[in-house]
C-alpha cells in the first residue's frame, strides 16, 4: 500500500486539550481514507503551558502530566490521552510519528549571572561587543516534576547562547563566554546554530547523555513508530545518526525519521543527507517552493519543470513531499502559502505521481477557520485513490504546453489518468490500446467521462485552472461508496479483486 502521512495539527487549533481525544474518535476514518502515518505535534510541555503549540519546549519529560507553566495538560491534552491516541491509531494500522524538538529550551525557572558577548544577527561569527556581564534565563529545575523520570537540571553550561539579557532588558543574540557555535550546521547567516530560546550545546557530554536517556524513556513510554525532527539545520549533523540508531533498539523500534531542514536549495539538503549519513529523510522544501511559484505565476510557470532540483527527483527515497504545513500557513514565520486555487493540482502532484512519502496538512484536510480556509477540493478522493488504485508505473504524458501537466499511473486493473492546467481549458489525447472500450470517470466531475475507442484513443479534458483525475467507472463507484462509510475503504477494492 502506498504510504501517506497526515500532519494532524495546525497552528491555530483551540487550546482546549481536545486534539488527542479527537484523534481517538477519528482514527478509524483516517485509516479508512488511506492514511498510513500520522505526524503528531510536539507532546512536551512548552513554556506558555496550555497555549504553547509545542515548539517552545520547557520540559521534555512532561507530556501533560505535571502542573507546570500554569496547567497539567498541554494544548492537545494530557499524557494519558496522548498515549491512548497513539494506541488507537496503531490499532488501526497507522504508524505514529512524534515531533521531537531538541534544539532549544524556553521558559527557564531561574536566571544565572555569566559573561557573554553580542553577535551580529546576519553574521553569527562576528562579535559586536566584548564579553560583558549578563543575566540569562538558563536554570531549569522543573519543581513541578520534582525529579520524576530524571533528576537532570539544566544550567548555563549546557547552552551555547540565548537572546535575552535580563540585566539590560535587551534582546540580541548572546554567545556565552567559553562557548562557540557548532560548526556542523547550516551556513545561513554565517552559522545557524542559534534559533531561539536557550540554544543547546551539542558538544557538552552531559547534554548528550541526557538526550540519550530522555530518548530511550520517551521511545519506550510512548511506543511511537518514528520521528519528525525539528530544525535539524541548527543541530550538529553528527548527533542524529547514532541517536536514531540507539532509539531503534527501544519501544516499537522506530525506523522512520524525517528532518526539517528549511531551505529551497537542493544542494544544501543533499549535503546534510551526506553529512548525517543518510540516517533520515528530509522535507522536500524545494518542491514546496516550486508549487508556490507555479500557483503565483499567472500561468507562466513551466509545469514540466515542477520537480526539477527537488529531493523528490534527486533523492526520492530520502524525500518527504508536502504542499503546506503549520509553519507555511498564513501568519507564521515561514509563511509561503500555496494559493488556494492551485491546492488540488499541488496535491495531485505529490499524491498521484512519483513522490514516495507525501504529507497532507491538517489545514488542507479540515480547513483553517482562523484564516478562513476551506478543506481542499478532491483531497480525500486523491488520498483514497493513492491508497487503493495507484501503482508505481508512472508514465509522463507531457507535451510542449508549459501550462499543462498530464501523466498516467499505468495499471491493467486500476489505471489512473491525471490532467491539470495552470491557465485556460486543456485537452489531451491519450493512446493506450489496452484501454480500448474502457470508460473513465473524472473523480471530481462525475459528469465528465471518456470512453476509449477501439484503437485505444481517448480525449481527456480539464477546465481552466483545474484538475481532472480519471479513474475507471467501477473504481469511481467503489470510491463513492467507500467515502460515505466510516471504514472499510480498502476492503471494498480487495473484495472486487478477489
């Protein structure tokens, strides 16, 4: 079965602790639609407590169990609900991917007086002040947890720098005396070791030991199947190969890791894969940007080059493709939203073509009320088609029309034909003798049907700026029936095959 990930959160979910409960109640439907993996949000307590999306990590060991930062539960629920949600998904044969944030800590319990120097934000190797006294929030005592699971407490020696001096009440990147940014990170701004909060020092043996101990505890406690690794461009590339190898020996032996290295430069991604020993897949950020450019090009983007210089093309086995996510949605730090009109075509490009591991965003699947975004048209159908019909034999049917994309997922039993346009109305004549006499139905426009003639010729059409996904009439009927039921989507097709 083709793999498809569901990112089960977006930035503006209500802070009412309901996500885990909702996942329990919808796990059957997600499995039925064709999802094989669910990417869950960071589970650890953040520095703003119940209002934290999860990336401002305060205590890795608090999964919604202790009264810290004003609440017991996190934004998404309690530890008990979290574990039940994981188990519910896994019972439905859905693997769970945990979002792991190791780069920084935020919301320290106490300050410490040390020496530090200010660094140029555009060139982190360039000091713009001498070392001077500062007061920094770097002491983490976790009194609410009171040593349960781990007695480790963070202090300034475990960090490389921070961005707030309590003494002067000023923001600015501070590098601590006796510390240096890690060299095995992105070269953005000279060195991109620092992102936010208190930056963890991955050269400190105590830190490394602690992260291994936490990882073992977390993996055994939760039983997750894999990891989504946050901000890997800012973490020592030499850390993850052995850490992931160690985690594989615990719990459910997680064997999937997906790193977020945010850059549109394919060569930077390939370099990181090499330096980290190909221990993980990476999010295909270049493809995301290509989709955004195609959507905003007013019909001038050459759609034949959509996959050029993307991970999905150069390193498909190490690529996780996506259209949008919580960071790219409107109002967020990496906002680069793929325009709504093009979302169906974008998802066809990652779900119904050669992409090995596509990821569907919560905000596209369910909509985003905060941004007045509706669910993407035809998305559920495409997920179902990928799960039940799609095979690896993809045949390109492109021609000299730069505004049109056309391909065929060839199968004698369940062929799929895709045609989309970024401009005006398009058509494409397809010649395939094995299709002679077969009738195909447009999954999104049931009245749009095409019957191949006795020679195997069929004329596909697509509305302006639209998408047409043609599948056999019998498969269209099975899909319609399946999408009306809560479960059993795969079994409907398997019964027909038998």
